[in-house]
C-alpha cells in the first residue's frame, strides 16, 4: 500500500500492524526517515506532492520491487505538508520469505524515494526558504540498482 | 478550459497554484502563459520541467479537451 498523509504518524504502530497475521513471511524490514534539524538551519521542512500522480509513480517502483525481490507485501507511507525536526517523514516496510530480499527491497525503495519520487521539498530556516534538489549522493545511491 | 497546476518553484515564481486557462493544446497553453508572464513562460521551458496531462507525463505537444488537467512539474526532489 502506498499512502501520503499530512498528519504525524507512529512508526511502531505501523510495523505492528504490517507484521500481523503473516504465516509465510519470514522477514519484515522497515526504514523510518526523520526530518533533520541541520544544526538549526531547517526549522521546518515542507513537502509538496501531486496527489494521485505521486502515489501512482511510486506505485510503479513498488511493482518493480515486488517482482525483483519477490516481496509478499510492502507499505510506503510518506508525509506531505510541513514537518518539524525529529518527526518521521517516511516509513517503508517490506515483507519477504527471507531477510536478504526484505532488506534489499527496503534499501531499493528508499533510494528511489530519495532521488526520483514526485515530491518538491522546501526548507524553511532562519535564513529564509529554499527549494531542495536531490544530492549527488542520492543519485549515486539510486544508480547502484540499475 | 484546461485546469493548470503548478508545483514547487514554479508555483512560487508565478504566485499561483492553479488556474483555468482556455487553450486547445499544450503548446497554445504555454504560449498563453508566457504571454501573460514572461518569466513563468521561460521557467516552464526550463531544464527538467515535465508536463503531465490528466496525470500522465507527456512529451511534445498534445491536444487538450475541456476539463483537461495540465500539471507543470519542476525537477523532482525526492522525499
């Protein structure tokens, strides 16, 4: 499932719910991304999505992950709107028969989300506001999977 | 009448987020917007700016119908 939300979420509750009722899944891997304060440079992070389009584009990569890693299931929850330092911004969970596939699928999904997903990100800080683009490292991370 | 949506830095530049514009195609729409706001017109042609019509990315020109949704997407930042 892929979902955007403008509300804070609790990663532990998402994991409990995701892991429940599985009998053939031997591995669940999760990743939680938190908004960083950047030593005070970022008071608020603002994320904009294109509702419908953003979920559908992420869904295409989720389908690739399902196939490539033989996933049983996956969950991606992403915040939009204004996010304060320390708040969870993204949660990814993957379920697979064995751990390697679950770990790698989670890593793969995050590299995509950080570099290519249809979001527009703005940093609000004491020095004003600025739009942020993916870093060179974000692109290198994603190219590992090509 | 097409519904035009701007995202990210394009929205800040234009000072609006969505508007209805009368245009029969994407190229006519671009010309129309550029005629009203030269800086926006140039930004819409900028590197990495993509266009989606009814939530599907398009390259080149495309005819628009009444109620088409046209979104201009600056380079995506990732989450």
